[in-house]
C-alpha cells in the first residue's frame, strides 16, 4: 500500500488495506449564499471552500492502525501466536491475547509519541485504535504515518426514535407457542446487549430475582444465571458457551441492582466527563447505568422485556405488554448522555467502540444499536467494531435512521449488520375530532378521556402580548394568551417545538385540548400529552377552524366510519435508500419492523413522561429492538447459526408492506426486504451466509459490493446485462427452483435448480438483462427459490436495478501531435447513437511548485488559487492538474459561480475535471499538494481548456455508432495538427455519458508523460451529485 491518505473528512470512508475508492468529483455543501450576482471574489474563496470541505481541525480523534485487532488476528507477526477465536471462545485474559495486545498498544504509543500526543483510550479487541486530542497539524501528520490506516473524528451520534400482538407472538396459537416452544422458551439462553442511554432498574419489564451462587457441585443450566466467585453474574447460554457480566457501581447505582433479567450493566462516561463541564450537564444525569431519557429503557423492554406486565399510562390501562423475546436476558451498555448544549453530549463513537468490545468479551448474542450512524461509508470506526462483533457471532440490529422520506438518507450500510426501517403496525391508538356540523377528522391519540365540546382556535391567532406570531403558531411554551386559550381546544402546527411541549403550552394557557396538525406530511404520534390531543395529517381541519365558529369534541377512538388504514406502512420519517456507500451496490435498509407508536417501558426520571413507567415512542430506534428481539428468538431455536444466516432467514421470509391505498409497497429503498415475520423466518430452507474472510475480500477490493453474499441484490449500472454471484447453503435436504420478477429486466440463474443436502452449498450466477427498463431509473422487484423439503416457505430476496443506455470509458489519454486511442462502449440498448465531439482545445498553462500542507482557498506555500472565466456559449471547460512527480499527490477543488465546491481527490498524482455545458461565470480552482516524497517541494502544471463546439482536430472512426445491448463496441478517436502543450476535449455519446479526452504534446510534437483519469460532470451532476466524504486509497 502507498502511504497516501485523505484527511479532509469527519469519518473514514475507505478504511481497509487496498480498498479501491470510487473517488472522482463530488459535490460538497455549498456556501450559505452567493455574495451577489457577480459571484465570489478571490478573498471569499477560502470561506466557501472551508464550509464545503471538511478539513482536519483541532479536536477529538480516533487513530486506527493497520494491524488486525486481537479478535481477528490470525498470525503473521514473529513470536505472536494467533488470537482470533469465535464468540464464547475468545479469552481476553489469555497469555497470547495479552501479549498481542501489548504489541498493538506499543505501536499505538509509538505513533502517538511521534507527534508528542497523549493517548486517551486504547482499543485492541474489536478495533486497533486509540483516541486522542489532536491539533489539525497533528491529525494531518499522524494520518501520514506508515502504521496508520486512517484518522477519524470521535463524533457524537444521537438516538434515532404492543408490537407483539401485531407480530402474532402471544396466544394459544401464537408464534411463541407454535414455533419457539412457548413463552417460557422465547429467547431462553440468549443475551441481548443494548447500547443506548442505560436503563431504569425498577422497571417491571426488567424485573428479576436476586442471583445466587450455584450450590455445591450443581452444574449451570441453560438460561439460569448464577453468581460467580468474583461477584459477577454468569449464565450458560443456548449455544453451550457462557455469558459473564458485571454490574458497575455509579451515581445512585450500588451495583446490586442487576438480577436474573438484567445480568450486566456498564457505563462509558469518560469522554462525556472529559469534554462536558459539570455546569453544562443535565442536572438529572447520573454517571451510572441509570437511564434518565427513557430511550434505552424503551429499546431494552421492546426487545426482551418480561411477559404479562400491565402497561398503565396517565391512568389508562393499555393491557399486558411484553418484549419480543421475553425469556432473553439483557446486558446494558450506557454510552449516551444528556447535557444542556445540543452540540455536545450525545453518544460518543469512542464509547460505542468501548461498549462493542466489552459486549464481545461478555459474550452477548445480539446487539441493538438504535443510534444514528454514517450514511456514506461502511468502514467508520463503529462499523468496523461491529464487523468484529459479527465475526465473533453477534447479530447486530441497527436503526436505519429518521431522515425520510428523502432518498439517500439511510444509515448503517455495512453488510455485516442489519439496518431496520420503521413501519406502522396498529390502528388502535386513534382519536377523532368531531365538529358540531357532523364533520369528523381522524388522527392518532393516546388519550383515555376526551375533551369538549368546546370552541376551537388557531394558535396563530391567540399569541400572547410580546410573543412572536410564529412561536404562537408552533405553540411554543409561553407564547399563547391565557385569556384567549382558556377553556378552548387549540390547533397547533407541528414543527420546531417538541410535540409534548406544545400540549404543555396549551395546558399552561388554560386550554382543554389540542389538535396537532402535520404541515406537509409526517408521522402521526400518540404521545402522552398534557391535555387530550388528536394528531392528524388532515390539513383541511385548519381551514375549517379558520373559517367557522364550530365547536368540537375530541373523542378517543375512530368514529369516522372510514376504512381503517392498511398496516403495515413504512413511516414517513423512516430513512430511504439508495445507500450513498459503495456506489449504491448494497441494498439498504435491509428489512422493516414495527417502529411507530410502540408502547414499552420508560424511565420515571424522564420529565417527558410525567412519572409514568410506560410510554409511546416512534422511530427506527423502536424498529431495531423489535428485530433484535426476533434475533434472540432465532438464537434460542438455532443457537449455532451465524449472524448472517439469521439475517438471511429474516430477509427472505418477509411479508408485504402497504401503501396508504392498500396496494403493496414495491419500493425496496423504503421497505428493504419487507415486514419481518418471526414465524416464517424460523425455517428458511436456504440461507445466504458470509463471514469475516468474505468481508475482508470485499474491503480489499477482491469482491465487488454487488457480489457480497447478502440476501438482496443491487446493481446501479446495468448496461445491457450484469452478472452477480451468490452462494446459498441449505438448512434442510431439498430441491429448489428459481424465479424472478423485476420490471424491465429478464433475470436468469445458473444453475436454475438446486439439489442440496442439509449443510451443503451451491454457487449461483444471476444475470440481469435489460428488457425495456427506462434508463437511469431504479426498478424494484424480487427473485425467489421455491421448493425444499415438503414445500418449505419460499426464499425471496429484494432486487433493485438501474439501467444505463451506454457505458463508456470515462477518459482516454494520448500523446503526440497526431495519434489515436480506442474507446470501449457497452450497449445498454440496441440502437444507433450519434456522438458529439467537443474540442480539442489547447490549454492555458500555469506552472507552480508547492510543499505539502493543509487546504486553503488562497495562494500560499501549499495551495495555488486560480480563476477561470467561462463565457456564455462555452460547451466544455476542463482543468488538468499535472504533477511533476508521479510519487506526489495533488488534489483539485473547483468552486462554481453559485458557490458549489467540486472536489477531485483521487489516489493519482494528477487530477482532471471536465464540465459539459458549464454555467457562465467565474470558477475558482484550488490546487493543493497533499503529500510528496520526503515532504519535498513539487512542481505542477494547471492546464485550463475551454471549448465552443468541434475544433476540427478530433475525429471518430464512426460518425454513427451501432450499439448492441449487452455487447462491447470499440470506437477509435484520432487527433492531428496539435502543437506543443496540453489539449482537452470531450466525446458525448448520449446525454449523461461522455468520455474526456486529454492529449499532451512535447517539444517538436513528441510524446509526453501523463498521469490522470478524467472525470466528466454534466450540469445535472453538478446540481444533484451526492454529498460525499472522501479519503485516499492507502
């Protein structure tokens, strides 16, 4: 590996040895606004550039080293024995592990010492890394160290916000009884680790008996905890290994609170204590496993809460509740903290890694992570730690994110964890606004008693004196006039102010009820409000209130007589794909589970729940623990299955998700594989399995993302046809037949029939051939393996494909006054296309030399600032930054007239960018020397070319190119009459597909050396290119 690395970023994007990066030109966030119609001046460039490019800065960092962590080290170092071991067998106290960890810690100390840095925390089990406070200069220099894999900020994430009846688990004919040997065995012998905000020890759904030592010579029994000699709690698990936990004392927590349900409770407050002053912490926060914000208690009780617990909220009886796997045990890892500053506190990634490492050592079976994550990478530090957890046999359920319904928002794209979308599951929590003229408006409500009849007023019309009208419209606390609100039902718009704070504002102003209206869509949430409330998306109610004096009554339940909403539906807030990672060739989210208005345990210490011990929450945070509970059920039944076998069983056995009109939701970017079915997943027949060796091949570029052995299929650029590989393993003897349905594509498999004995595997080639699919549009469908023993359930995978009309070489390069080069085209259609030639144009050259250093939008020792004026009618503009040393690393940044920053930062020494049909105006180009041998000054030439149509010096062997779908065609591009210098042009084959041409002519027309791969951006690319976090290939 070279020693190049990318430092301008918050998290590591390509984090493994040899990982090939798709690092061309990407759009980063623009500045707030252009100064005026004339665009930027040179003095404003740096502020725009720095707002767009995430540069190293002083702060808290992870430094990740190249050597494997102890959990996955298989040998290779002299005198250091392998330490890799499966879950339950890995012994962190073994002599070999201790010796290898000392080796890793020694190398970490050397890296830190090289920059006079003090190590804060050291990691060696799941991740070989340390955290430290670094200056920007230290971060840059450490990133260049030959032992360092990458440097990433120690970021702060945030938590993402009964379902068992919908899942058909309880009852005489329920899934617990029919599939998992009854409620007393539902998750028995399994431990669910919950990485979150802690737990409330006195919550009934987490109640248990005191744990005692084993008497005499009695041997441990599966699922029965016992006290160890050192005071910890241990339990023999269903897989034959042993869980060992610790109840860690802390503030208001003696360490004696753990019981036969909660076997372990730990907390990780080091960075919270280090970086958040005492006077900035939430005064209610405890430095202990105690939960003050309910999130962790809610997720833990959702996944594994006790069965048959009465759920009472605000005096209303909501029946008996249960976790999905009521016999599973819980291990708590508190990493999230409350303070008074929205920019601090939260969930530190360093704490996440600590918790993951400890969970591996403790030997949990399932981890729930209802916390936000990266949406551009599969290799940030937390994701890599989860990779080690999955390699150790731990199933990881992670929330997909709450940024929907916008596309490209899904989190947690790595194949070794399962990303969960949120769906509705019940129509029980409803309420109705009944107007005296007979008009009825349906919404969601948790109210036990209604309100009215009473006058209804718009909050925007009853602003308190001195309060802003906008605050009144949003029902901010203290913004409503008590005289105008008293005795009335107040209509509030959703937004800005927390939903429960709106009802608090109404109550404080004397209102008797609230109608909460979504503005422009959104989820409907059955919160516990201060006054009876109906939450609706029917915006017509606002007009009705504004134009009439009708009284209204808020009534629990649905009295409209309308047909019930179909369930399940994907929640509006649930994040959507496609994933921004690995060219969208991993389909995310993976699956959907209940996540809207979920009732579970909360903390009475949380002021949002008014002392209640049960509450409602919505979010993918609630969907993830529902799936984690299902994983616990699966491990109770199949204790020796791998995490990926469990994931496969879940994804290939789902049920439909619906649209509001009752039709099936076919958008895989919303639903993933579909709605998780805990009964069907128990006997899949075939599974798509994978392990750490397979994932490492993916990270090392030996397996393409589309070929990772996951139970879903995604191909972002089908030109004619594309073939992917999967391996299926039988869980029973049987014969299976292949079928598929993807609109616009023909799908075939080789072989199309599988005859397998239990435990045997077969590799299948699946080919997707375009058959009428529109170009550049994602198409969703599925493929199925049917058959098996006694016609076992179908094994169905989601398939998402995008066709392109033609794929072409991105760039060709040549040398000499005359010559030629071949361009390879792949037909996505059978048709004749007429390419357009633009150029060649001779470049205007600017020569300079720099030393490596931080990026800055100005001319200094490490950067060159240049300006290019693009006139109206210009068809292309190209910049070619040519390095004078192939071992150096130059990067280029182009700021457009509307302040968008285009970053061209590949692993090449040189860079090239071409814009077709550029907007007229002034473009600023920053050339930055990122690295060079011995940090020496290195020369470079920036060549700029503008073209206005065909210059007559570039021709093609064919004016019309006949394409055949799925076949390659070669076209020769020839040039002549060129003089000394650099020449650039563009061949446009079809809209959106072009090849950049670069020709360098030396003295007297001789050839010259070039080193770059061109990138072409259309105006649409400039406007719509994804936000991207870039690093260098290492």
